[in-house]
């Protein structure tokens, strides 16, 4: 494919100015180690390295052109295309180079709930008879694959390669998570969206975004830049930031559809909480539906309504979408019931690793907990330190027993992280070893109690220093239940 074709209307002038329109392209890469003859190398600037330092290596390996944000200090023997955003050029070029993606694509953004919404939307589509897939934090799930992953929003090359594979597999509908990092770094540019959703906004990624307002602005790029004008924008109406999301989506010319207690598209009128399910009364226009959702927690109803809104907005009949909610299976590690004691105490694993998410999950289990709420959690290293005392205070206020342990300490000293949480948890119990902390919590369980092991959810490893060690909250909870419930 010619580079001029890959450039499209967005970058054709810059490519022509560099005399590179007729360059034949065999591949794209932002990693000089993966450059092969015929590759266009994108010299991206990151937090740890500047791609410009690897241009000579890329050219030596056969790069036929360089895309950069500025002129190079050293002359090279191939055309150099200078553009304002090499990341965006890469994403758009990747989409054109692969040339295939599922016909119906939706993306959801927000601080919490993205994985569940992507999962639930896929399940509703499948219920309605569509070959469907989801892409996000827990990996990729489609009719023929279930691949564990770690990035909420993959890089553009990986993403568009994946979308091409899904299209070749016969997937017609795909739901993906849109992280603030992914949106800010233009990873989703080039994805043709049919609809988009917003769940909520809380404190997260303050090690990346200067302010909460900047964080929200990155999220809103999904609506003000990526979603085609006039497309459905499904917005959860009951969050503190919902009005801002509605404002942005409306200003961008979208068909705004709100869901929730304040919603007008899918309006939640009544909820009855049970131990393993919830019964919701949902209104759509003049229609009234009683929906039995087999998941615990108000936040799961919110996620289910956003998912139903996205499915309905992409062609699923309202009655079918709401009926599908009765068959939902929770996403891995999202208030997932792992087991229970013979006395009936419940043990859940949840991915809550930020303040709002921890508060939501602890509040969600209280209505059906006749005994004590016990929580085990920690905070990750090399991330937003400001949330540690906030999460400590939340746990201290909403749980009856708090055990502070290690999450993924990464390069930080684990004891230092725990001390910053413990400062706001005066009655907390500190047990650094996560397996021992889980074992201690399970040993405390009595009839009517609920245990939440929070922070890692679906993850299958624990990162200490530069090493990721095998570790599963699910497995540790099950082992402890077997030990103490024989």
C-alpha cells in the first residue's frame, strides 16, 4: 500500500511535502526492534523514551519513511514526515493498513464499570443472535477465543490487527473499553464507532492527568472527537459528572440517551435487593419492564442499563435487550462470588482499586449482609499516592473489619504504601503478605458475614519490584475456604 493512501485526507499534505506519497509500505511500527524492510517507523515520544533516539536503528533495519513530531537532528536517507500528532497518524494509518473491523463497534469510557459494560453489551448482542466480541482489561472474548490481556485499550497496531482478526472470524459486533490513556494517546482513532457510552468519573490516574478536569476532558474525547456526529451517546445519568458528559455530547451533535434513575431513555424506577440478584423496574417511553438481574450491587444495575442502552442503540429491540439482562454473567473479578462458608458467609473478589469503586462495592454488599463486612485491600505502587489515605478512610467507614495488605507494590517499598493507607485506618489490621491476609479474613468469617477481597480482581500476578509473580485472589480465597470450612 502506498504511504499517500495510508495518509488519507488528514496527513496527505505532509506526506506529499516530504516526497513520500509514492513510497510502498509493507508495515508500520513504533518499536524499532520490530522494524523490517518496507516499514514506516513512527518516532513517538513517551514518558520513558523518545522514539527519535531509535530512528537510525529503524533505518538500518529497512524503514522506508519516518513519522515524527519534529525535524530530526541527524539527516537520514529516507523521507521524514513531520506531523502534529504522530500517534494519531499511526492510529489512522493502522486502520487503513488493516482495512477490516467489525461492522458495529461501540466504546465505553468512565472510571469504573468499563469492563462490565463491554462484557454485558457483548452478552446482550449474543443473546440477540449477533456474533459479538469484547476488548478490554480482561482481554478479548469472542465466539472462538477467550484471551487474557492486561491493557484496557491496546496500542493502535495491536488493536487494528485484532479488529481485523475478529472481522475475519465473522464477528459483526464488538464492544471495547476506552481508557483515558488510550483516548489521550489517540489509540482509538481510526475505529469506526456506531455508539459510545459513559459510566461515571471518580479519582484515578492522577499520576498521569494534572487535574480531575483534565482527566474528564480526556474521557470526553470519545464524544467530542471520535464518535461520528449524530450517533447515539448513552450516558449514565446519576453520576456527579453526568451533566458534563451530557453537555459535551450534546455540543458535539450526538443523539444523547440517558439511563438510570434520572435517565429519560431507560429510566430506573424501583430496585429490590436480594442476596444473589436484584429486581428492577425499568421504563422505556410508555413501556414498563420488570427485570431480574442476577448480580449484586447498584453499580451493576448502572452498568447493565448503559449496556442495554448501547445494544438498543445498535439495533437490538428494547424487550430483547432487557430480557437479556436476566441472563448476564458478571465480568471476571467484578463483585464476583468466589465461594461461601458452610455457615453461609459470602466471599467476593472485586477489582476495586480506586476510591469510588471501593466505596461502591462496600455499599453494595451492605443491604444483604446481616453480619459484618470484612474487606482486604491494598494500593498499587508507582501510581497515584493521594488515593491511599482516601481509600483507607472509606474502608474504615464502610467495613466492620479492614485488613490492609499489599497490592502490586512495583518499585515502591510495600511497608510504606501500607503505612499511608493505615494512617487513615486507625482500627485496621496490617498483614503485608496478601495470601496470609486473605487467609486471616476467611478465618474470621461467621454466618451472615460478607468478605470483599479488593484491588486485583481478574489479575493472575502480583508485581513486586520488576518481577510479576503468579498470584490469584480467586485461588487464595478458594484455598482458604477449603482450609477453614472442612
